[in-house]
C-alpha cells in the first residue's frame, strides 16, 4: 500500500500530464500547419518556373539567368543601402566619421578648398526650420503637383499622393564659397555645396488602375549657385535672388511599390537620368529660378541672361599616351583606342575614337556657351575604349578665367593622374558684340562669306526669349456621334523653332489658347546674312499648326542693339493671334591681344580634388536610343580651318548649347555619393563642327566602300544607285504624300547582296514619331516597294522643309551588316508641289548633291 501510495502522486502527475498531452500536439500542429503551407507555397513558386521551362522545352539557362539577375538586384540594393547608411553617419557625426577613415572623395568641400568655408550656423538654422519646410513641401505636392498631374492626362484623373514625408534629416550645406574677384560690383555670388540624404516616404496611387508606387529614400548632392543681384541703395538692398545648379547634381533614389522595378540594374541609371533631365529643365544652368524682391527689376533679363562668352575648343591631338590594351592575358603589350570627354559646365562632348594609336590626331572643333565664371572650368578626360570598362588615360582641368584673359591659347598640356601623356589644345575665347561692325571680318575668318553652307563654325549667337502667345485659334474636333457635330477645344500649344537644320521646341502648355512659356533658347549661327529663324506654334494633341512666323536674321543686323522685343503677328492663324518674343543677335569676335615676342603664358591647370578611385568611368561608346536620334547618320561636318575643301552640309541638327551627351555628369565630384558606372549613360560621339574626321560613321564607311568599289576604275554618274519617288501635297487632306516606288543599281553590302529599306524624315523634325519606313526587301539590289506615306503639314509650311530620304541595309538583329546605302535630300520649295511629280533621284553618301526637280 505504501508503495502504491508513494507512487500515487507521480502516477497522478503522469495521468495529469497524460490528460494535457492531447492539447499540446494539437496546438503545435496548428502552428506547424501554417508554416508548412507557407513553405509549400514558396517551394511551388520556385519550382513553377522550372516546370514551365521544361514544359515549354526551353533551356535551363533561363533559370540560371533569372537567379543571376536576382542576385545582381539584391547586391545592387545592398550597395545602395550601404551608401545611404554611410552618408547618414557622415551627416549625424561628421567628426567621428572622419576619424573612422572616410575616403577623400567623401569629405566635404571645405576640407579640399581653403576658400570654401563651413556654414554650421546655416545648417543649424535649416535644422530648426526643417519641420516647417516639410509642411511647405507637402503642401506643394498636394496642392500644386497633384492637380497638375491629374490635368495632364485623362488616365491620371485618379492620381493622388497617399503619403508625403520628407524625413527627419534636413538639407545640409557642406561648404560656402563667396566670390570676391572677377565679379560685377552690383552682385554677390555664392556657391553652396549641398547634400540631402533623406529617409523620406513619398507614396502615390492611381486608383483607376490599382497602381501604387513611391520613393523611400533620396540622395542628392551638387553645387548650387546663389546670385544676389542687382544690389540697390534702398531696402531690401537686393533686387532679386537667382538659384541654379552649375551642373547636374548627383542623384540616387530607392523606389517602392510598382516603381521598385526601377531599382533593377540597368533601369536604375535610366530612371535617374530621366529625373535629372526634368531637374535640368528648371534648375541647371542656363535655367534658373529667379525670385524678384523689387517690382522694378527686369525679371526676364535675370532669368535668362546673355552668356558671358563662347569657348571654341580645338581638340587637336595627343602624344605619348599609355598603352592599355593587352593580349595573351597581359603577356603582349598593345596600344590604346583613345577618345576624349570634354565638359564645360553642363555641356558635354565626346570625340571620335582613334583605333590602335598612342599619338592620336582628332582635329575636331567644339563650341560651348559660358554663362557663369568664375565657377566653370574646361574639363577633359581621355579614355581607352574597351568592350567592358574603358581605361583611364589622363585628365586636364583649365580655369576659364585664364582663357578669358589670354583670349587665345595654343599649347601642349601635360595630363594629370597618369605617368605620361600630353594633349594639344587650341582655345579661343569669343566675346559677344552687339554691333555688326566686325561681322564681315568674322565671316571671312571662318570662310562663311564665300560658301553657301548654313553649317560650320559660328559667326554669331542667336538668343531667343520665348515669352507668351495670345488668342491662339482653338482646335476643331469632330465628335464620333450620330450628329457628327464639331466642337472647339483649347489646344495644347508648343513652339518649334529652327535655324537651318538646327531645331528646338518649347515645353507643352496644356488646354490654353493664351500660353505662357518664359523659356530661353540659343542657336549658333553660321552666316546671319543668309539664314532665317522659322517659328511654328503647334497643337501637340491634334498635331496641327496654329500659326507660323519667319524672321530673316538680317533684320536683326539693322535693329537697334541687334535686338527685337515685340509681339509678332502669326501667319496662317487667327486674326489676332500673336507671339511675344525677345530676339538678340550677338557677333562672336576673337579679340587678339598684342603680346611682346618673348611673352610666354600657360593656362592655369587645376588639380583634381578626388582620387582616381572615385572617378566615374564611362562605358563603351554606343548609339543612343533616344527618339531624336533614330537615324544612324548623325553628324554635321565641315573641313578643318586651313583646308581648301568646301564645307559639307550638315544632316542632323546640332544642339544649340550642349552636346547630345549632355544628359549625364561624367566628371568627378567631391560629394559623399560614391561614383558608380550605373550613373553613366552611353552615348555616341559628339559631331565636330569643323573636322572631316567627324563625319558620321555610316557616311565614312560608305565612302570607304565606294573607294573599294572604284579600285582604279571610273564609277558612273550614280555609283550608289537611284531611288524613284512621287511627291505631292494634298490640299484637301492637308498632307504631304510621298510614294516610294523602287530603287535600282544599289551597292552590295555583302556577298549575298543587300537587304534594303527606305527611311524618311521631314526636316527639321527628326523625332521618332516623324519617321517613316518601308518594309525590308531581302537580297536584292533593285528593290520594289510601292509604299505610300504621308506627313501632316500645310502647304506654306512644307515649302520651308526638306525631305530626308535614306536607303539602308537591314542586316537583321545584332548583325554587323547594318549600314547606309545612300541618301538624298529633296528641298520642298517648289511651286509644282501641289501638282506633284515622279522622279529618279541619285543617291549620295551624305545627300548633299543638289537634286533638280524636273
């Protein structure tokens, strides 16, 4: 009994435990069941693509590619997060971060430059004001940006910001530089080195499409210039405040929601580029934000001042460069394929690539506008083109103040950051003159007084301030109703301006017949005595003309101060439709200073402030895919000065104040944002305005092929063949109709012949929407197309246009046999255009042979 009594409590405990045991497994089973289902779902999600690939008979390489892409994305996001944390640490405790060994390129500007001062008092002020600044930004998003996005398109009518939180980290000023020399006495110039590293949360939603997206962190670093001018003798002592970036700031964004796809490597650089382009349209020189403090201030003059000068850069040659190419895993030393990146402020140019040469000769010429100095330098970097990552060959930085003092510099410069290498440059500082006294001499110097070309070295600069328009005609729209009634609606006007083949267009103003643009444009002019400014106001929504205007530039030569500021009556428009513009012409004059025979001067060469590890290395040059460069024939060209050839006609419009590269910052930076190759967008070489080597690559290849075909024999009158076109204008349809019939006697691109097709533009419009293409005819030198195309354009307008027709070889996807077979440029200024004509046209390598309309 005692034994049974002794074991009673244990047995009771055991029985008690036995009674509770059925509940424990049940609760554990419920927890394991949810985890098991989640694991099964993840396994199914992973195995489904594998099963789908096997079911479809596709290669297992796709799985490996997807895994590699996933790892790449995670690594990219991890690096971006680490850069954000490092930047935040620097902002929170600058002294501690420096002691822990921050790299030189991450240090603030006041460490590198003794004339840059710290501004802790300003940072403390901004920190105290930051909550109120955040309230202003949220109000700006909700009351200004949100209604504007909703009104831009009917599909965005349900767009809204669900959360706007700029974050707790305020904007920081890393250094301030005040200019006291070489500045106007009636202005104060400050350069602020700004950094913003914010854990912000900005979420947006389009309820109509159940779309959510947002931003969770932003980094932006750059040099912001603040100009206080004019200084006046009454309160508040300053007439206006102007703010802008000297060059594009560095930007990095972490996306959320649907826009998280933009963090994929390859797309993140593209998205940042698009956003930087939007910023550039408002805040990067020459654009600026101007806040008037006194009502009497000339606001238009402050917003868009006339440039201080024009820098003409002769990029001539280099010597004794490093050989970076190697063979047999480095056992055999090779040469280099050098090219140059040239930057003046926000304007970036890229030279041609010279293959296998350590002493390359480029002989190219570029012209750049200089708006602000001091503060802008000429920066040049040389690279060796490689299939993967281009090697650095040296750099150079020249103070433009020195160039302005000397006016003309023709020197050899030693390259920095490399053991050897020299660069030969000729720099000319061109001043802007408001009288035509020196125009004839300038025209003679650049040989514009004899030739009839409209392209080449510039003799003048045209500055156009587009203000506003009034009483534009409303667009007539026919509703798809049984009654077929027509209603009038306000247009979406934009303005297209062109001088020769150089064209620009304004921003679009939506749903208004009284648009206000307040935009500035510049054109380099070859010969103002023969060229005209053509302006057309168009409705972007219905692609129709609202009015046009033609102003001979010779009219400006006879105007007071070579400036016209008035409202111009539009033709082919409403009776009271006007366009207000201010147009100024300035002659580009090189003032040669007399120097003693023994005078010697070398321009001040600035040393880079960042180590080579912090450099942004450009990637291999390749063709841009932007809509405006849909053709492979891209470059204007005229011979180098001193050569007795006649200038060659330009084919693609040259951007007026920058280069096609001008969308990315290729230089160094002293900001805390680490340099990354993803910030570089690959672009094609910038066309030189005075160099035979700068001809389009397709044109060069075509000329080389012609020389091979000639091979000691005399080619006929049409060595590249001919194309038959029918051209007429339909007044009823208000369209230009072009029928491409056939081609004959084309050259063979390969042993199998050619795969020709025809591409057309109506110049100066070279947008993707303005391109027309035929089908591809396979393996034939006498293709027949018989395809009809039309361009929506009025008869008065089309008579100012030029039809650009190119016959090209298709070659297939990723084929090396793509190229140009011939071109023709047909001027539409013919009285027979309404009747039309059918004619065979001779194809040439650049389309410049005059075509006689029979």
